[in-house]
């Protein structure tokens, strides 16, 4: 073997080694971080290593045997590997800039093109030692032309896709230079293949290519380092933003609102300015969610936050406090300005919302108070605006300004607290039961427990008549625990008396469900009353699920492991969706009454209910329809595959005595 061939072989072997090591490095990185583009570059470098290996073998082995089987096989391997190197390099660049994997169809087509091209380049003159020129054109000039064009296209693509990090710019320059190298080679090879200087040129190109490949290795490494830093920066910024802003609307969240308000109060206090703290509540927003879907609801909340933030009065603070209520704070000096602001806010909300193909009209209720007249700390300002808002909503007035008399509501609450605690202690709260009918087996499958207050003076009160006070007093946890214990007692009593257990479903409020003692409480009760867990079901609303999905998921899994079923109540009215629920091991979805009301008369409601049933079944969950009041509704629900129903048509919620008669008759 000549010295020259030996030198070439040495260079190629070294390159093989370097790119194999680099490929291994990328493999380790890909395993660790799993970025798709790294996988493509890993393939590209592996192909390059194979290519250099076949070049090394070619220069060592087959110089004398042009047209032999070995020569042709090596040539084929070289062609395939060089095209693969190029293909995966390009795919990697595309995937890295788009931050997305490549469509598998494109991949398959790419691979087929590579194999076809390689065969066309090698086979026609593969076993014919005479046609040296044609062979060279096919194997070298054609490939160089394709690479040249490809690199130039890649450069244009990189130029237009403005990659943020520095390595993007180097890669662009690299593509331009390499593109020119290949195109120039391709053209000169056709014109001057026989010239002496061309032979010298090819000699030098081996060293040039060595430089090119090494540069590529560096670029890939720098790119990955830059991209990782970019990803980390984006993640940190996003986390910061979410921490400070409401994820749905981009407005400040409750804590941030209070903090900012405190700050603004300080500034205003120092300058002798006055602030006006408005609370807005969108009216009938639940109806919007029911009618147009949750996505539209979310977009409306986002749009509302934007309108408020960008409003002409240059608010000092804008934030979302909860579901559909916002805070809006301005500086003011005259009463006239307050009135202007009120009207401005109503006009902002009344302006039609153009969301997707819907035009949605909304109104809001407003309650407000002033700093420093009404209070001098943020919590109290919020509380007083809230009192005013509450008045506005319950009396159906557009805007209410806080007045000191409103605190009599506070006195009412204080009296109620005593009364409610007494009611619990005296067992004035009693349970009613509403049967749930299994449509597949036509039998009673369970009953929902609904609380009533047997008031000594006012008679039997439904939840709607006293829940507002319980909520305002934060007594739901007490109520839920009371109902839980009463329910367990009842199951035990019926078993002793009638030797029969009926599964009972209990409504659990969000706070209680997330209480850290909740699971332990239930375990204690089950033990105390010797109740098999399958006789207890818990109903939570979808809004519980989205408050803290991880915690809720953990609780549901624990309950499920204990054998207790969980169902989603009032499904379709909240902010969550089946996409959320898919991850949760819930047993049953209870479609809200509002959807059932019109199934028999309204096509779109029927479609919605049908879709809910199909999707739920697809996720392996059972479906119960609430609020079935007529025979047609029942028939329709049975026809579209609903598993169970509950509603006045089957039975209203009834007293314990009536219910025991009911189930003993069934
Ligand atoms: P929910 O869980 O959606 O309960 C169903 C409500 O719909 C009950 O009202 C029931 O009487 C009513 N209903 C049932 N079928 C029909 C029907 O065919 N047509 C109509 N128009 N209404 C029907 P209720 O008993 O007044 O309860 C109202 C809400 O109060 C319940 O809604 C539930 O969220 C809550 N609640 C009731 N009892 C408890 C309890 O013990 N603990 C807790 N945390 N919440 C409870
Ligand atoms: Ca319920
Ligand atoms: Ca319900």
C-alpha cells in the first residue's frame, strides 16, 4: 500500500473513532434528556462514522480491485451512510428548531429515497471496471450536487427561523460554506475531472472535510448546551410567571392582588391620594360555561382580564380573585370619577365578546369601597367590597357602594353560627335519600344522601336555604363530617333492622375532600360501624379536581384502594373536562341536571349528553344522569346507553322512613 493511501486510511480511521465517541456521547445525552433532535443527530454521526470507516477500508483494501464484489459493497455502504448522515443531519436541524419530532411518514420516505439514490449511484457501473468517469459522476458529482443544494436550503431555513442561541448562527455559516464546497466540487468535477489540478484538489479536500466534520461535531455540542440553557431559562420564566399570575387569564392571582393593593395603599397614603376598590362578578357566567363550553368560558375570562388591564382609567391593580370575580383598583379624587369608573367598567363587560364563532353578551355586578375612608388594610377593603358585591347580587342592583350598615349582615352571620352549631349538636339536621336507578338491570343501585334542616320554628329547610350561611361561616367541614357519620350510622341501622345494605352516596365539599384528616376519618367510621367500603360513595364536583389535581388524585387513589367509589357531581358545569378526568380513577360521572332538562326537546343538548356518555364509556367510567323528570327523558337516556338515572321521575329525595319502605318494596 502506498504511503499516501496509508495516510488517508489513518485519517479516516481517526475520524471513525472520533465520531463513534461523539455518537456515544449523544446517546448518553439522549437517554438522559430525551430530546428528539439529539436522536437524529446521533444517527447522523453514527452514519458519518460508518462512512469514514468504509472510506478507510476502501483506501486500504480495494484500490486494485475496481469492480470487484468487495469494492462495490463498500461503495454501496459508503453511499448509503453518507446520504443517511446528510438526511439525519437535516432532520435534526428541522426538529431542533421546530422543537417537535419528525412525522414518521417523512422519515420513511427519506429512508426509501436514500436507499434508491445509493443503488442508482452504485449499481449501474458497479461491476464494470471500465466506465471510470460515469461511475465518478454518479457516485461523487451527483452526491456533491445533492448535498450542496441541501446545505444551501438548510442555510435559508435557518436564516428564516431565527434561532435564539449563538450556535444557530454558526450552524448557518457552516451550512453556507459546506454548501458552496459541495456545489463547487460537483461542477468542477464535471468540467475538469481529467485535469491534474483536480486530482490535487481532491487530495486537499480530504483535509478540508476533516475540518468540516470536526466543526460539525463542535457545533452539535455547542447547540445542545445552548438549547438546554434556553429550555431551563424558559422553564424558570414560565414558573415565575405562573407563580405571580393567574394561569387562566394572565391576571394577578389573589395573593398577588392583596400584596399589590397593600403596596398601592402605602403609596396613596404617602401622597394623600384616595383609592377605589371595585369587585366585579360576571353574571350568569355558569350559564356561559354550560351553553358554549368550558373553552369559550376560559377565553372570556382571559379577555375580561385583558379588557380590565388595558382600560383607559389606568388601573393600579387588576386581578382575578376566584372563578369569575375580578378586582379593579383606581386612584380617584372626586365622586364624579367614581361614577365614571362604574359606568366604564359596566361598558367594558357589556361590550360583546367575540369568541370563536359566538357572540357572547355579559353583564356584571359591582361592589366597591374606598381607601382610606372604609378601611386601611387590604383584607378589610376586600371584605367590605365583597359585602357590597353580595348586596348587589342578592338585590340585583348593578353597582353597590359599601355602607357601614352592611355589617349587620355580619351580625346575622354571628347569630346563625350559634344556631347552626346547635342544630348539629341537637341533630336537627336530618338525611333524605334519593334513589339512583340502574338502567341496565332495572334495579335500585344506590341512593344519594341529601341533608335537610328540621328547623324548630321554620320547618323543613332545603340546602339552598341555609348553605349560603354555612359557606360564609366556613362550617362545611363540620357539616360534611356530621353527614358522613350519620350516613354510616344509617347503613349500620338498616343492616341490623332489615339485614340489607344500600350503597349511599355522600356530597363532599372541596375543602373537606382536601383535608389531610379526611381519609383517616372515613377509615375510623367504617371500622366503628363495621361497614364494607363498597357501600360508601363520595360525590365531588369537577372544580374540586382542578384546584389541586395531584393532591386530589392521591386522595382518590387512596380511597379506591380502600374500596370506596368516587364520582364527579354536576359534570359539565365546572371548569374541568373529560381530559382532566381521564387521569383520575373515578367510578362514575354524574351529568348535571341542566343538560338533562332539555335532552328530549333540544338537539344540541342531546348531542352533548350523547358525547359525554360515549367519551366516559371510552374512559371506562359509568354515567348517571341527574334530574330526570319525565318518561321521555328516561327512555332517551336508556336508548343512548346511559348506565343509571336519578330524578323526580324515579323519586324525589325522601325521608328515611319513606326510603326504607321504598327499598323493601323493590
Ligand atoms: P346535588 O348534589 O346536585 O343534588 C341534587 C339536587 O338536585 C338535590 O337538591 C335534589 O333534590 C335535586 N334534584 C334531584 N332530582 C331532581 C329533579 O328531577 N329535578 C329537580 N329540579 N331537582 C332535582 P338539594 O337536596 O336541594 O341539594 C342541593 C345541593 O346541595 C346538592 O346538589 C348538593 O350539592 C348540596 N348538598 C345536599 N346535601 C348535602 C350534604 O349532605 N353535604 C354537602 N356537602 N352538600 C350537600
Ligand atoms: Ca350530589
Ligand atoms: Ca348534582
